[in-house]
C-alpha cells in the first residue's frame, strides 16, 4: 500500500492523508482543467470509495474525503486506470483584491461563460456530476477550476446559460459575485479534521448570514479549526481560530498570530465581528 501521511504534509493521489473522517486523497489537476468525463469518474468514485464529499482547494485541486483504509487501494487502481497520475503541485494563488465574477459572463452576443461558486470550496458528488453534464451538453466538455472556489464552463449559448444558472442556485451553487459566502474562508474543522479544536463551517455560515452587508473583498473573514490556517495563508480582516475553550479572534492577521480576543463563544464572535468590521 502507498504511504499514508499522518499530519503536516500535503496529501496526493499516491500519499493519502489520515483525517478525522477517513483518508483524504488529493488530485492535482493540471492547469485547473478537468474533462467532463474525468469529473464524472471523480463524482462516481467519491460515492463508492469516500463519503461523497469533494473539496475544490485553494490551489485549484480536487480532493476526496472519507475514503476508507480498506478501499484506498481499489480507488487508487481505478483512478490510475482512468489516466489520473501524480501531477506536480500547483502554486497557491494569493487571495486577490477582487474576486473573479460569477453568473453569466458574456464573451460575444450569444455565447459566454458560466461561473459558479462553491461555499468554502465544498461540493458533493451530485453537484459535480451535474456540472460535468452541463459542460458536456452545453459547453466545451471541460470544467475550469478556479482556486477562488469557483467552476467555470465556457462557450455556452446565452439562453441556455441563463437557464443553467437558475438551476445552479437551487442546487446550492453561488451565482452572485457579491455573495458574502465568498468573503469567508474556512477549513473542514471538527470533526472532519483530526487536528481541529472545534467546528468551523457552522460558524462560517452563521457569519455569512449575519454580516452580508459588511463583507467584501477588502473585509474578509477566516474561520480556522486550528492555528495552522490551511484555508487561507494570508491575513484576513478577522481571523477566528477554534480553541478548546471557544474561539480566539485576531484582526488583520493570519491564523497563527497572537489573538486580540480569547475564548469567545460562537454568539459572542458574531457580535464582536459585527461591531469591529
Ligand atoms: S487548519 Fe483546519 S484543516 Fe488545517 S489542520 Fe487545522 S483544523 Fe485541520
């Protein structure tokens, strides 16, 4: 069996990582472009070998979650048979001053690109399968993966693109460029990550719902399950880090910085961030 990483290193196809919800297997996607056929393979494998959840990472890679130890070798064999190989790790993209737009992006009078965001980079097998089918039926047969947690489908006729975007909203994709969910970065947190000192995603969703008008590309929030800060290596306007006794906050800092407030409850976090931003 390939080596299993315990902690502190980046997982790959050949070297999965042990996490709180099973093995994490990361596929490096060359140039951030995955064919619809390969996306269907990933969606199918994620339900048969993992827990059906897939992350789009901040380097534009895709990773399987929840792979059982006894299933890993079969997953590895199946993916390599479909041509997935160990690609070089792409550079991490710095968080930009403005985020790439979502929705319908016209290229000429009757064709354009569809941009769909993923809350915190997470999608499930059904969402990925649907994206692949849209790319096959209406686009060029490929998905372009953005490190800023979005998927783009190019060369779609305008009328079809507008219908696809309406359906995408119902399926849980972000279609509004200014959606506050895009201004918050968070990792899996507890219990999915065994290093996490507390949950993250519920708090991140609550912040997005509570502070929609305060957040923009210059007022960002990072909720991290521990000081490692996997979701965002850069400074955020508010960085909230889980601790055994609650959450710490630091302003304009990274997750490893000394906090300005310590051991706050989730409710106090909402009030403190609202009054500070
Ligand atoms: S930052 Fe999040 S994902 Fe990374 S090790 Fe800590 S808890 Fe886990």
